[in-house]
């Protein structure tokens, strides 16, 4: 059973979450016009500032990728990307980045004698330095559709851990939250980030072929800047994200969704299958669904027995769904809620990428997640289930539980499975 501390924290967590959901319902009637720009984080939540130097072995930066909405991504670049070769180790998995000295950021002293980063923002790839290309993982946070964010303190900690143990570049997606933007906004944001990643890869390729000649694309003048090695427009604004251009391998792309983020990840995976070669060079090779936020009209055994379980119990989760789905579309068998609903559209299950499902013993949503994994296995999709005993919903990502041995073990287990699909040939057993 969960510890007394977890049980007590769960009680307060549910009270606060229920109060937040009811407040949002009272101030956001369904008939109110949507805010197209939206919000991707709440002002009352704890956030972690981006740090473009390699603090704790990972550098981070925030990118606002859509000027018409609040959609953002936070990039987590592990220091191991600076190594010129693929690491090999006899250990089961790489738990720490290579001991490789990164380019020291230029510094200057302020009036208090402390050192500040120069305005360019910390680490900048050098065209003279050889470096590794790392797989890319798109991460979708949890929060019951209405809270959380790519820059939340808990999500920042989790993504740093995943970037290091999986040896990947993590793109944490700050999708638009409900009720300001209901379905399908968050799902569309996930797909938009996938296309943005492909655009970045294609612009990076253009960068290599432009030379020093100016070009015009869609009426915008492009220039090659040799010092930084990336494309800028006529106003000097960068069109290529330099960290991704230097270190990302989008042909090894993994999706990871936490709680309701698992629903988004599964939707994005389906859209990636439908797009096929149109996404080149991006290729989704696997997805990880961590205790996905699935529900349905016909309750499962766990939904009956564990309806009042810890943290996100069923009554609170129903409130979250009411804030997320438009009133006219409210149905627990909605394709966004139930992956096995009869009205599910998209490609056949047999075309879905390999899928790892993480479930917790004391989570009322567990049975439906397991059922989805079983259906994938029936059509020969690699779809194992990792079930953690005495665990609760978000046991590996909730702020209070992030530093528990079980949360660390979960990240390492994910790394073992993911590396089957992202390791380069000859390095499959480097972990």
C-alpha cells in the first residue's frame, strides 16, 4: 500500500484540484468564445526557469513556435550530445552523461561580482566541433488537461532525468490548456510540434546547401550566417534552432505522454502513421504511454474498485473531462478518451508504432490502458506493459514522488525499452 505521507498528500491534492476544476467550470461556460491564443501554464503553479548552460548535465531553452497561439516547447539537451562518438558501456543503461567538458559559456561580471551568461543564451554549437546526433523525444505533460506545463518544476525535473537516462533530446510540449481551449486544441498542438520538428530538420539541410548565397523562400529573404551556421531571415531572426540542427536526429523520434499527455501522444502517433513519408525526415519509431488518461462508457473492473483511488480519482477526472470536451461532444467513448471506441478513426492498430504502457497498481485507469496494449499485441505490435506495485497515478512524475526509488526505476525501465528502437546499429546493447 502507498505510504501514510502519500495518502495524506493525496487528500490535499484532490481537494485543491477539485476546487480548481470547479472554479474553472464556474468562470468558463461552454458557450464562451474560445481564446485562440490560450495559455500553456498557470500563473499559480511552480515553474523552473530555462537554463542554457549544462546544469546537472542538461541544458534547456524555451521556444515559442507558433506566434498565433501560446504553444511552446522546452528543449532538454543532454551534455552527452557534445561527445563526438556514440557512447558504449558495459552497464545496463547510461545513468549519467559522459564526462565531457562542454564549451564554457562566455561570462561577464556584474556590479555584484557574480558571473552572468552573455545575451546569446548559453551553449551554442560550434561548426568546428564534431558532435553526436541524438534521438528526439516529444514529451506531453499531464495535469488533467487544465494544469501543468512544459516549464513546471516537476516536469522540468522529469524531463532532465529522461534526457539523461535515455540519452535523447527531449522536446517538452507546452500545449494549450482547457477550458480556454477545449478539444481538439491540445491534440492539434501535438501534431503541430511534430511538423515543426520536420521543418527544422529540412531547414537545417537547406543551411548546409545554401553556402553564402542569399535565397528567397515564400517571399522571405534567407541568409547563411557562417559564424552561427544557421539560416536567418532578412530581419536577422533565426529560422533554424541551432541545438536541433547540430544534435537532433529526427529519424529516431519517440513520443512520451504522461497521464492526459498519453492520450495526446497516441493521437500524434496515429497522425504520424497517416502522414507517412510526408513527415520525412521525422519518423516516429516508438511511443511510451505513462498511465494514460483513458476512460469509457462501460466501466472496467479497476474503474469500479478503484474509483476513489489516490490523486486523480474518477469523480475529479470526470470534472476534467467536462472542461476538456465541448458540451456537444461530451462522451466517455469519445475518440480522445477511449482508444478502443467503436468510432475511433485513423489507421489500423497494426500500423501503430511499438508502444510501452506504464500502469500503477492503485490507479483506476489501469485496466483500460492494459486492454489497449493487449489489442496492439493481438495485431503483432510490440506492446509490453510495465505494472508497478503499490504505485499510484503519476507515481513517477508527481512533484512529491519524483525522487522516490520507484520513480527512478521507472525512468530506467523506460530507457531499457526505448533504446531497442533508438540505438544505432552496433550499439543496441550499449545499455
